[in-house]
């Protein structure tokens, strides 16, 4: 099977750093056969379709910029426990940079000139308007009260002066046509450095912003309360996230609401026609140059017109629902004024919408493939299905693609469309309950859930977690989870087109079902909750091979189907109705260890789905273990037997995880590396980490909850949080290796959350290393084994195998320049993981995660 290729990460083996060895179980990580072991050496001190239709094209641009350096500033000696402070320059508490705060304050001092332009007289009949957008009305018509013109929607002049001040106030008489006015002065308390960050008070950002974004930021006055184009309400609510809580939290009641500001930013963005007419994304075409990439059809004018009309209705409905909430907004998050007489907006040009659809196809569809024939045709969706349902689906695709592109316009568009579509989606189901089982509606609900859950907006994240249960129930009640007894096909086997179309209908149903399974797994894993679905519910066939799904013609599909479902005796499988196993049946074969023996062919998607029940088992036993007491009295009673048996069962699940890894390794050796398999392996290591760590306790430790600062308590907490140090370090390093190996523009939406978990676990382990290293006299104790880059070497590397089996070696992390750094310094570990996040695409969610890690590093 041919799959999409992707980049590989590499790292240099270095012998720098040290590690404190401890014993533990080896059952949760891949244990290849040991190879020839190198001699142990003391470390050195080196620093270490194509169907003849027009297809949308995109520009080629550089997609990677360097991150700005951070300033440094010493902080007071407040520590978690009375550990000796390291004397090295990289000590955890000795040098703690303030993440470029001085650069931020300098950037904020840049504004417009102190003096305004001199007063002048303007003849409105002679005023020349910009030509940035077609269909511009005449000047004499613009001033009529019946037009209801909003001055905030006007384009901007070439010198950056807004035309807002050039128009009379519409609430008063417009009789005088010649009015002495003064060119308004706008305070620019932001710059390009502020874009792409959700923590502008701590770190200026100067990466991943498109050229058009830069133009718009210097052309449009930022609404009051915004920081560098980002809504201050979203930044202020980050400490109120219900997940990823490594810093002191605030109550949800204290977090500003963002629904109406999101809608008004969307409205303001859609009115800025000049910016959209010049807008273009910034991405690296080499990351998308794959044969498996979906092509995007050009939008027809009729499609865009119908989408515009329905978008207007969605936006007005959402604004009406939230109109009573405007008075409750924080003063600092005030939204731009809106004209009461006209809410008319226009969608971006078709060229821009195609960019967003292409971004969606190249990122989200790689992991949740639900578009057949290798072609994303919004025209067919709009004209062949229910207007509102198909519009919801297309708008959610556009929002998903906009979220993956690092521009302030994309953020405003994604945030506003997510809120508007959420309200209209719920309204559509309420008015017609039959639509709750419609595939287009369920597809739209899936996109909303995934988009809102990783949006970086506290309220959208909470709503996604709350409403996913409703959508899961809709999926169950639609009856699609159970196998359907299919009558013998009445289609003539010689009619391959009819057979192909019938197969696509059944395959679409399977892919919709199991995409919900993956979303359930993603959310439950990173929220440390049990999945809502049970493996026994899934009796429907799993999706077939991607080669069949992406076939562009009936003849191509027929040829591939014969290869995938080959019958013995030379019989043709075309028209036989052959389908893959259900997840329930496949997991049964997996438990019996019959997959290899029976020759069951697995795809990357099948391997990903097998992780869902394994994750459920790990979550169940970890929750049970956390309920037992650690006191001596409890260990003397019979309840200790229950705890011991629970640990044994957890070890059995770890052995099942090892069996899964063997199947994944077998597939990887026979097929090219693809983004889906990299995501699968990252999920495997994250689930394995859950089996040997208590992440909820780790976050409590990071928040200093119940910590008295004594060394004895720190050692006890370390033992409670991490049960096997070597296994933990190995899995964390592999998570970082796999994330960095993925193409930056096509990573799964949860990639920053994976880095966050690895960062906090390594940080917890480093707290005890600080004391162990500083308490030993320098040079008296040899380092046990060579150092190696745990985040650059594959699991079957001899040094990694030696570290896991013999507990020998000193793991290190790999910087961007290839040098190595030890993992025995808490601040260094967090700073490195912050740099890993900076290497990826800047989104609201990734910036929020980065800001939390930076805040923890400074604490």
C-alpha cells in the first residue's frame, strides 16, 4: 500500500549529561532484541481528478522563520523544595529569562507620531475611493442614510490613514458636505512581533505571519483590549482552562466571555475587503507535495453566492442570540462598534476560500479522511444536499483550514465561524430532529467538536467537551454503529460505476463512524477521562484501504479492489461485498493474538483504532489504583490484595501495548512512513506514559498544591507521580522525536498537547535530579554508561535498548542546532519543550500551551 511520505528527524549522539538510574518494569515499551553493546565510556564535556477539472493552486513561500531570542533576568530564590541550587549557569533558579519582556515593552512604545495631521477641507463629491474591491458604490450613494453604511467596513488608504474620520456621524444630520476634520490618530500598541501569541505580556512573536496579515495589522485599528491582534479575553481566560493546568487556575466565573467578541471580529474581518483581496497564506509547498494529497476544486460563483447568503443568516442569528451579552463584557475586551442599520458582510474571494479548503485537506483530512475520490468539491456538496447542512459542513472545513494557517485573519475567521456554526448546527437539529442522523450533519458536528476542542478559546473548548456527549448519542441513535444486514446486491457485476458508487456510500458511513472513535480517543486521552464509546458498540465494518478510498475512476477502483480483497481460486472479488472486520471483531482477534497467524492485513487507521480499547483499559486501572490509600494500615488489610491485583492487570495491559507496537513495527518495516503512522506511534507512547505515570498528580505538583517544600515530600511525590523512571524518559523522548519528525504544516491538532505532557513529566523527574547531581562531589562518581539523544534515536537503537534493559546510559535532549542538553535541569527541560512548540505552526492553542510552560518555568 502506498502512503504519504513525510519528513524524518535526526539527531546526533552525544555524551553529555548525567542521569540517576532507578529500577522498574520494562513491560510498557518496545523491547527489541539487544544488539552488540558498545563499551561504556565516561562522557566528555563536549557541548554537545484528476478528472480534467480546474483545480485550485497555491503559492510557494517559505514556511519557517527563526524564533526571537529571549532576554534573561534573575528571579528571587523561591524554590519548590529545599534543594541545593545548581552552580551551573543553566541552573533552574539561578537564571530564569523573562521571555523577551523588554522587547515587548519596546515594541509597545512604538506608535503613531505624537502630532496629528493638519486640518484640511474635504469635498466629498471629489473624494477618491480605493479600488481594492469590485462592486464599490458611488460616493454620492455612500452618504445616503438609506444605505446604512458602516464606516468601520471601509478599506484603508495606502498610507494607513483610516477613512473613519472622513465621514460624518450617521446618527446626526449629514447636510454639510464640506466639514473641517482632523485626521484621526491611532495608537498602535502592537506590531508584527505580537502576532501569533496568546501571551503577549511575556513573549513577543515574529514568526509564521503572512504578508497580508502584516499589511492588515498596520492598516486596521486594533479593537480596544486586543493585544497584537489577539483578543485579550482569550488570553485572560487561559488560566481558566479546564485542562492543561500546570499553573494556578482561576474560576470559570472570572473568565471573560468570548462568544460575542468572536462574532464581531468575524464581522469586522469580513468587511475588510481590501485585506482579503491581497491576502495569501505562507506555507511550504514541499510539505504538501504528496500523491495522496486531496485536490480542491475551484469554487463556482453560484456556490459562493449561496454560501454567502446562508453565512449572513448564520452570523445574524448568532449576533441576535448574543446581543444581550454585550453589556457583560469586560471593559478591556470591548468589541468594535457596529452599525445598527446594516450587518451586510461579504465572504473573502473564492481564491482565499480555496486556500482554506486546501489547508483543511492537507492537515485535518490526513488523520480523519472522509473525502472520497481524492477530490474535495464544495460545489457538489452545496448543490446536491440540504443547503443549510452542506453550508455548515463547508464553513466548518473553511474554519478548520483557517485555524491551521498562522495569520490573524485566519484566527478571527475560525473563531467567529466556529461560534456561528455551533448555534446554527444546534438550531438545525432542534427544528428537524430527523437531521440528527444525517451524515452531513454528523460530519459537521465532528468538525465542530475537533475544531472547538483545540481552538485555544476556553469557552469553545468547554462547549466542545460538553456537547460531544450529545453528538455521540446522536451517532448511537442513528443506528450506524451496528452491522446492517445487506440484501444480495441487485447491481450487475459488469456495471463497475454502480458498484463503485454503492461501495463509496458504505465506506463513507464507516469512515464517519470511526472518525468519531478517534475524536473520542483524542479528547479522553488529553483530558485524562475515560472514553465515552465502548469497543463492544462497534459492529460496523472498519474503513477499507486508503488506496480504494482515493481511487479516482471506477476502473482504478476495480483494479485496486482485486488486489486488496483477493479471492483464492482465481475468483473475482468485485461485487462480492467484501468488507473489513469491525473493531469489535478485530480487537477479539488481537486479544487472542491471531492477527499475524490468520494473515489479517492492517492499515494505519486499523492500528489507530486498536489503541482506543487499550486506552480505555489503561484509564480504568489507573483510576482504580489512584483510589487506594498509601498508608501502612491500609497495606496490612485485605484491600492491599486488590491493589496488587490491579497492578498485575495493568501490567497485562502493558503487555498488550507491547503486542500492538510489534504489529505497528511490522507494518512500518514493510511500508513507507506516513503522517498517520507517526501520529499512531505518538499516541502509543502517550498511552504507555499513562500506564506508568499519574499525570493528574504531576499537574498538582506543578501548581504547588499541597506541597510543603520539604525534600522528603518531594521524593514521595516523585515516586507517586512516576513509577518507572527509565521507561518514562524513553516514552517522553519518543513523543518529542515523532512530533518533530512530522511536517510542520500537517501535524495533528493535538501535537502541542503531546509536547506539553512530555514536558511536564520530564520536568517532574528533573526535580530530584537537581538534588542528586548537586549533592555528589564532582568527579568522584563515574557516569554509568554513555550519553545518548533519547529524542533522536529510534527505539531499536542499541543505546536505547541498553538503557531500557540494563538501565545504563545517560539520556539527553536534542536542540535545534543538533547539540545535546541534559535532562537533569528543570528549567532547561521546560525551555527546550517551549522551543519545540515554537518550531511548529503558531495557533491559539499552541500559543496557550507555550505560555503555560513559560509561566511554569518562571515560577
